[in-house]
C-alpha cells in the first residue's frame, strides 16, 4: 500500500467516522428541536396572518427562512462528509491504477482530503455567519479542489499502465 | 484474474468479507426497491397533500381563524414527517450498504482476529438493517410510551443502530491502524482483476461521480441561494394574499411553491443519485471476482447497471419538462439498477464454499 493510498483510506475512514459522529450528535441533540422550530415558525407566520398581525407574520416567516437555511446546511454537511469519505476510501483501494508518479498521486490524495474535509465545514460554518462571503468563497474553492482532484484521478485512470 | 482462478480461501463461505459483500449488496438493493416503491406510490400523493394543506391554511387565514391554521399545520407536520422519514430510511439503508461494501474492500488491511472481524460484520449488517427500520417507524410510533419529551422509541432504535454502526467503524479504523504498524495482510488482498466488467464499472463510476459533482456545483452556484430566497418570498406573498381574502392569488402562490419545491427536489435527487450510482459502480467493480457468473452475464449486468445509473438521474431532471412520463422512465432506470444488483447478488450467493470456483460455473 502506497502513501497516497494510506492517506485516502485512513483519511476517508476518519472523515466517515467524524461525519457519522456529527450526524449522531445532530440527530440526538439538535434535529428534533430544529424541526419543531421549523414547523412552529411557519405555522406561527400563518396564524399571525390569520390574526391580521402582518409584523408578527413577517417576523415568524423570517425565523422560518433562517431555520430552514441552517437545517439544509447541517444535513448537507453530514451527508457530504460521509459521501466524500466513501469516495476517498474507494479511490484509495485502486489508487495504484492512477498512472502518475507517487508524488503526484500524494498531491491528488491530499487535495481530496483537504477539499472533502473543508467543503462541508465551510457550508456548516455558514449557519453561524449567514451569507459570509469568505465562507462562501471557501466552500466554492474547496469543492473546486475536490472536482479538480477527481478530474486528475479520472485522467490518471485513463492513462495506459506504465510497465514496471 | 477470472472467477475460475479465485482461491476459495480468499472468500470463505462465512468470512467477514463475504458477509459485508452479501449484506452490502442486499442493503443497497432493498433500499433502492423501497425508494422506487416510495417514488411511485407515496411521493406524488404526499406532495398533493402538502398543497391541499397549504390551500386549507390560506382559507383559514382568509377567514381570520388562527385555531384552524394551527390544526392544519399540525396535520401538515405529520405529512412532512411521513415523507421525510421514508426518504431518510431509503437513504440510510443504501448508505449502510455502501459502507458495508467499502468495509469488504478493506478487510485484508484490518489487523484483527478473523472471529472478531466476522462478529463486527454481523453487527454492522444488523445495525444497517435496524437503522432504516427505526427511521421508518418514527412516523408511526411517535412518542407513544416514550420517557422523553421529543424522542420516541423508534428514534431511540434508529439512534442506537447508528451508534452501533459508528462503533464498528471505529473498531475497524483501529484495526487498520494496527495494520499500518505491522504491514501484515490478515487475508488475501482483492484480486487485481482487469476484466471488461471491472474496467467498465470503474471508469463509468468515476465519470458518473464527476458529472454529479459538476451538476451539484452548478446548481449550488446558480440556483440554491435563489431558490431559498424565492421560497420565503412566495410564502410571504401567499399569506399577504390570503390575509386580503384573495384566495385565487393565494392558491396561485401555492402552485408556485409546489413548482419551486419540485425544481429543488429534482436537482437534489439527480445530484445525489448520479453520485451514489457512480460510487456503487466503483464498489461493484472490486467485487466482480466474487460474482460467480459467466463473463457474458457479468457483462450484461454491468451494462444494465450503468444504463440504469444514467437513465434515473437524467430523467429525474427531465421531470420538470416532461412530467410523469419522465418520472416513469426514471423509475424504470431505478428498477434496472435493482435487477442488475440482484443478478450480481445471485452470483455472490452461488459460491457456497462447497464447490470450487471452476466447478461452480
């Protein structure tokens, strides 16, 4: 097993475990309360509208929008960490077939690990700082890093095997 | 390496690797079958119920009746929970199946006793089965007899099964760490097969994942924030129209809300399904030496799986333009993947350990 394979498999397993741990923590301590708040704020917005209280309705609708914004990102973060980790482990098993030098393979593996860890984290951090440009830029850059690493991997797979 | 030359000792009848492969494919196939049934019989009806609830809520707003609004939303919460738990059961069953297949691949690098590895595989498959069952039951069990305020027994089952999966994964990671110290394989490595099905699944899977990433990045950049803003805008307009007793305008906004939810859902579904199928194809490429079928049938199942993997996400996206016709074709795509999976599973089952590889063909 080469260094790039170790990086992908061990990094992927650690990231999957971390993503599952986050998901477990989220499901037990956060999700039920978030879903209650999500449904409650939308219901409140309609009830305030029925009571002819437009200011209250608007405030509840904004609370719904903010909660939904957080909920979508929190769930996406969990699924993307685990999904990207699984791709890393799978690629790790066959990374020897990526026909580049081991040094370049290690660079690709590192890019996959950094991008896969950072992309969901940047998305999650947006729930604490809604609309922060730096975090949006970080999520775009890290997802770009994953796409570029995957493109390099696909290119490496397509190159003919170099005789040893 | 062909199936005929695979040593039986590399794939003992009840080894941890075989349990992970068999359990993994079965979980993925069962999760997909459940997803197809959900899409055909529940998804559209559930969306219709959501729209009807919103129209009823608008009528209650127009009548100035907040109590009725509260009751309607209580009912709507149940409808959303019904849908959400079924989607989650589908996703988590398939996810557990993928993880099982992944763990099958890394078994040679897990430096633990064979008995421990087999026990871990059994626990993992049991957790993978109980996890989605717990999620599915949340809607039906609710908070009945629960000692907690917001968490019911079905949630406790799901969370416990999730914890079991996590514990197994952590022990496997510990075993991998031990391997890194000794560098001794605990069982034969996965055969370095270079057959057509393996190459097709590997390259096809990588391409599917790549296209899925590109689509996800495009959707997030071009539409995600816009759709989020549009949702609250539409809801605001809907309530304003209902408050002014303009029910036709409020109903039109319900239609807009449904269309927006549909556009969001099909993009997310296409993105997630194409990547999941790509990953599945790559995973299946590794286990081809353990599929005890003739090369002709292995090629057939590979073609059916890759075709279905492309048809489903493409036609899910086309649902916005072609409606139910595209939805039906997408469901057929899903069915093709399931059939191919069951075909490969039958190949895994054919190896009983009593027959040698050559004789089994």
